[in-house]
């Protein structure tokens, strides 16, 4: 199904001129005959427009820092910011060899509960007192402080509070100045979190885990148990998972992050900074992977094996892929019969809108409109455009760290993988090392790519393009439901999952097929429409 220029124009017809001029830059109708189709991304949302984006605090506390299970994460701000970022992302955690149950604080919510009085007189003392209470009650290995908007506005010095508390208690207290208004979306918060963790946590440990193939998975947050499914498969093949960052991760493991051979990057948007900085500081190579979809998972597993160039590992990889794909095939086939030929519209944050296209393809479904809430141009057009991205006042607000090789721990990338430089160069031609191709290349001509889609545009797309399903966010899902189009929330998976890896693909197929076959969507009629008939 191809969408036309006219259809897109009609969709935007009700905009005032200035808004139209702005929004046109965020929309592409894919035409591969045109040599370069650029998109505007990571710029401010037009004031007054109902965006699906989140804030900087969400990206720092909610996404990158919050899932670290053995740290206490204190929200410095009003209770609402803490309440609404508490547990809703479904990043799961459990006890393991290095982290006993009593050291896991993921299900608790910590907040300084700033009141009017504190806003007027300052909240530093309250924050310091809270840290003391937390240490006394729970003895965490480390603490984070994440600032919300009012903290930046009143000027509390959270760095000074963190430093003093750290000296008082002898544990690391990390201060994240991730006030909600910083940057244009949660993307700024990812960057702030990456910088602080890179500068102050990674590299502090000394324990390499045993094993021949020791890997990290970056940008995987264990939503609905995703990373547990990946661990099942990777460990069977023979890998040692040093750390999943930050899904079900521990502070202890992150300190040892540099003691692996290879960083796998699942979500490029949220974690590419750490992958790049680790390459600069430690020389560690990173590989882009995608574990969403049966074929995509198999391809990623093959690419990882190629990085080691080890025959036994390759053989075992093929054995596991053959067994797993044979096991899931009948289930996928069953649901494929229901889903085949259907179309999808996806808007998620910064990675999933691309990753899930592969899983939909496994089901015979085509993604006809896809967009990110807050990704950057490289997530659309590929890392090759990074040097051409112009910074603005908002992006320059977040510091770029320029790291130099670490004296003790730097090794050339090929040394990590135990191969010659020539072999490594060959490998780079075959697998995406230090490279992400972006989403646009996998979309077909006549399909739409949309950045920072707003409420109005979502409604128009549902009404005029009529996709069979909308894979959406928390807020926009209800627009879709009310319009009679089934909608699956792809951030937290609406209480189900996992959706990653082989078992995840089967869960997703079942859930999507269920939505396609339920008669509910045909029964939606507003009461006034019913009354009008009478
Ligand atoms: Fe990465 Fe994510 Fe995503 Fe993201 Fe997010 Fe998320 Fe997301 Mo919601 S880290 S960019 S900031 S894959 S919370 S687990 S689902 S918007 S597409």
C-alpha cells in the first residue's frame, strides 16, 4: 500500500502557515529515487501542540538510571514526578549472584516531596536529610539524585549535597542535573545519564567475569523481561553476559563494564554515547544488534559470532538458531495466517519504531507509517549523517565528553576480539561495527516517516490512511481505540511481554493476532451517533 503526496498534504491542511512550514520538515514520504531525503529531528516541539514526547527527567531517571536495581534513586522534586515515574516502565529486576534480594530497591519510590515552603527556602537540607535516612535504613551500595524542573529553577546545588553525603557515608552519590525542561525531550536525559555514569562509575571495578566470550548488552532495559529471554539464548550459545545496561543491572556490574570484549547496542538512541565513549577510552568495539523479530534475532546472533571468528562458537550459534527457529515456526505460522497482509502504523520513542518492523515482517505485516518521538537524524538516516547535523542552543546545552585512551585499560578494538587488524577490517564490512544504518533504509517507497508526531497528525493518519493496527505510546493509544483501530502500547507492552528474542516473538504474535480477531473494534460507535440514527 502506497501513500501519496496529496494524502500527506490533506493531512496538514488545517495548520496555520508557520506550523505547516515547521511540520513539513518532520515528515518524509519515502522515495528512493530522491538521492537524499533528510528529516528534521531532535528540535523543539511547537508550543501548544500535543506531542507524545517525555521530558529530560524521564530520559535520565526513568530510562537509563532508574533500572539500576541495587541503587536507591532519589527524585528531588514534587511527589508527582516520582509517582508517575514509579514502576510504569516495567523494567524488571531480580536477585542474582552479585545482588541479593535485600539490595534490590526497584519496587520502592523515593522522593524529597518538595512543598511550597521548600521551593521558597530551598531543598538542599531536606535532600541531605533524606540521604542520611536512606543510608541508615537500607544501606544501599550507591545512591542517585535526579533533579526535576523546580530544582533547576530554585538553584539547589545537588552536586554539593551529593559530594558531602558521599564523604559522610563512604558510598557513591551521583547527582544528575536532569531537570525536565532541559533539552527538547527525554533524549537529553539519556545523554546526561550516559555522561555521568561514564565519568564516575564505569571503569571503577576490577572483576572480569569468567568465560571465553564476555559481552555487554547496552540499551536493553528488560521491559517485561526482554533481557532475560536474550540471556537465555546467549548464555546457551556460550557467552558470558557481563552486564545488561541498564535492564536488571547492578551498580557492581556497571563498574565492571569495561571488562568485556564487545558491547552490543540494542537501543542506539539512548546509549550510543556510552558505546562511543567506551570505544574512545578503552578501545572496546560495539556492534549494533536487533533482537526484535525471529529473523532479526537470528541475524544478530550470527553477527555476534562473526565478531569472534571462532568455529566452535559459530557452530553452536547455528545449532541454537536452528532449534529455536524450528520451535517457534509453527506458532508464528499459525498467527501469520491471521496477520498476513495487514498494515501497521508505529510511533514509539527512539528505537522500537525501527526494531519492531522486523517482527511485524515475520508476521507478514507491512509498516506503512513509522516515526520516533525524540530520536535524532542518525536514527532515521544512519550514523553517516552525524557530521552534518547542526547543533542548536538546546543540543549544545548538554555537554559532549571528549575522552582520551585510558592509560591502563586501552586496547585496540581488534585485540579485544583476538584477531588481526586486517581481519577486523574485513569484519567491519560484514557486520555493523560502530555503525547504525537508521530506520529510513528499511522503509519502502510510498511509506511515511514522521518525527515527533502529534495528536492531530495521529488522528489524521488513523482516519485517512487507515492502518490495521497502531503501535503506540501511553497517551495516543486511546485516540486510536476511540477511532476503532486496535492499538498496542509498545513502551511497556500493556502488561504483557517479553517481546524480544524467540519466545518474545511468539508472545507478540499471539497478542497482535488476538487484537486483530477481537470483534470489539467493529462495535465502537459513539452514543450520539446511535441516537442520531433513532
Ligand atoms: Fe530506547 Fe527504550 Fe526506545 Fe528509549 Fe523510551 Fe522505552 Fe521507547 Mo518508552 S530506551 S529509545 S526513552 S528502546 S522508555 S525501553 S519504549 S520511549 S522506543
